[in-house]
C-alpha cells in the first residue's frame, strides 16, 4: 500500500488477464490432444487473435499504462527510463 494509486491499480488488477486465460484454456480443452509441438501454440494463437480484431489494443495499453510507467519512474529514481535508453 506504500505505492501510488496508479501503480497499485496496475499491479493488483487481473481483469485484463482472466479473459485471455479462460479463452485459451477453453480452446485447448476443446481440442483434446495435439499431433506435434506447434499445434497447441497455433491453437492458442487462433483463440487469442479475435480478442483484438481492430488492432487498437496497443493504443489502449499505452494510455492505460502511461500513468503507471511515470509513477514507477518517479518511485524508483528514474531507473526505468535509464534502462530504456
């Protein structure tokens, strides 16, 4: 609870992760078995791709995380921005 509200919102949320896990779990369970190692990866890829059909997910991700990235940068003495350069 010592962190800023922006950091806690990102760290404590699982709402964005759970639908992806549920969809991939459902796709793999429906398939049952796979003939080779590439087949489950393709199955999960095909299950996840419809979650962002317009390709706007990255723009939403950037706006959602920008305040948290700034808060992380301030909290950890600019080490985050130094690592990106």
